[in-house]
């Protein structure tokens, strides 16, 4: 037993700052792992005979690899015998580990770390709320910026959405993803223990810290993010998430169902956000656009009618296709569309009036929920107050004699000098961050033979045809070509 105790605590955690120090630390970790493998049977026997005694000598922050090794033994499906430790104590040890583990050490035991996170993400060990919180914190410890997509991202998104525990996951789900595992040129000539190592060098299927990432997983992840933001009525972020899905590169006429589902919601959320249908990004495949036009024709009809004064027509259109909305899971969004129709009519009056009577609003706008005008000025006032409280309308109600009026606030808001300075500082910060991200992605793409070959091909075609090499790029390149070297598994 003393030999096992010594083996598990043999690794001394370091924070080396020199190349020689990093090399020595890397060698010591690898030697430690070799010792654990060599003594695997003996360690397992001791752990299963006295797990609580083993936990007493291990610190999850100092002995992360050893601690995880013990957890892996206790959670292994091969151990069919009853565990010599209570489930509550074991769960406490898992929580303790996930909150304190050393993010450098776990890079060397990726498969075991991923297995633990997947067990937590399954929702079978803890309540959904606790599972989401633990998984989010573990992901942030491994990759502080959470800018690299991993299989765990989808696991977290599914669990958070289906269990309605999204608040604890938003710091991860709200992060910008611009890196993916196995990107071309993603291997750095650095050691795993180097704290400056980029996430794509240790978060991959090769290290075991991520499962294999497929394009369908990325689409589902962004689709779920769109659903989450929709449930939070954050139309801007929901629209952006769904747009990620609908503009994803696709081969020929192969457009997945999840892309079509996202497009339908993207249309409706665009109406809710700006009062008119959004325009697909220029880089969206022409084949995808054609498929969307056919598959989402009922939604496009709603969008076209939304921009007219035909409240009754919109009401009938929504009611006639109720079965379609139910089947697509968009019935609640359609109810929002009907509710917001008159609100956008009111906002449209800003272009004509600075001050308008409530009686005039009642006479010139219609409710799509009833197809008629509001019954009286009190109903109009209630509608306007609701718009103001939600932040949709900037203005105020005023009384003059027996008449009530809506006074629209100017569109341009005056900000204080301090607020203006803060906005400028934030803009500079965003520009610097985007610059680093751009350089990182550019370096990865520049190292992709397929990307460079396609770029040269397009440039030669442009010289021959006399057109911009960027025009028609999406219609020329195939899905495999585009993703090769960026997602090596595609």
C-alpha cells in the first residue's frame, strides 16, 4: 500500500518558466504516467479496497492526474462489484476534482478527463443544474476563452437546453467559436505542459480531450444556441446563431434538415428583431438558397405579408397553416409574430410623426391577432406601455386636455463623456481581440494545402475570366475541399 501511495503522489507540480524547466516537467509527467501504467493492477486493488484512504493523501489541485486515475477506476464499468465507497462521497470527490483540477496536468490524460466530463454531461450523476454548472466550469478551466469547438460543447448545449438550465452554461455557449480541432497547421512545436500552448494543440481527438468533431455536430450546436437565445427573447443573438447554420458550406443540393429548420426560425426572428425579413449573407450557397426558398415557402409568405397593411391577411395565413407551425415547432414564434405586427406598425409612424394622438394610432394600425383595430385609447396606451417597458419603443405618453399623445424620443441618444470614453475603449479592445483571432485563423488556413491550392485555382480562373476571385467561390468549391485541412475528419 505504501508503494501505491508513493506512486500516486510522486508527481510534484511545477510552474516552469524556462525551456529546460518545461522539458524536465514534461519528462517527469511522462515518467509518472509510465509508473501508473506499470503498477495499474496493484493501484486498482488498493483503490478498490480503501478508496477513502487514497483520497485522503491526494489533493485534486496538486495530484490531478493521480486523483483522476482513482476516479476513473471507481467509475469504470468493468467494476461490477459494489463500490467500497458511498455514492454521495464519490460524487463529492468528483465535484471537488472538477472545481480544483490543474488544467496543465489533465492535458496528458485526455481520454480519462473526457470520459469524466461525458459522465457528468450525461446528467446521470448529478441534477441537470449541477451537471451544467460543473461541465461549464471544467471547460473554462481547460480553455479559458472557450474559443475552440469540442465535442463537449454539443454535450453541454444539449443538456442545458433540454433541462432548461441555460443560465449556468451561457458563459461557454455565448463565447465566439473560431477554432476547431485538427485544423491544418495546428501542431505547435511546444510541450503539452507549456502554458502558452494554443488550445488547438491539446484539445483534439488525438490528445483525447475532445471526441471527433463532425460538421453535423457544429450545425446542431449553433441550432441549439439559436433555440436557447430564442427562449430568452434575445432576437439578435438568436438570429446570429441560426445564420451560422444556414450559411454553412454545403455540397451541391445537399442541405440538411437542421439547416432548413434554422432558416425557418431565422426568417421569423428577423421579423421580430427588425420588422422585416432578413437577407441571407452573400456567402450563402446559391444551392442552399434555392432549397430554402422551396422548403420554407409558407414562412416567406408570412414575411412578405408582415410588411404590408394586411393584418387580416396575415392572421388568416397564420391560422391556415397552423398544422405546419405545430409540426415545425414554430407555433410559439408565430404567436409572437402576430403580437408584434401592430407594434412594428406603431414604430413605422416614427418616420412620419414626432408626436401623434392615441386616437390616430388606433385609426391607422391594426392588430394581427384580431384583424381589427384596438377597441379604445386605453388599449392603445397599454400596448405602448408594453413596448416601452420591453425597450422596443423610446418615447413617452402625455396628456393634453381630453387627448392623449405619444411623443417619440429622438433616435440619437446623447451619452456622457465617461460613457463615450468607455465605448471607445471597448471598441479598441474588440479590435485588438479580432486582430489576434484573425491572425490565428489566417495562420491556420495558410498552412492548409487544400486552402492554398483552391485559392491559387480561383486566382488563375479570375485572371483568365477577368472576374473577382471571390465571386462565385461558394458555388465552385465542394464541401470536402472547403473543410479539408480545417476539419481533418470531414
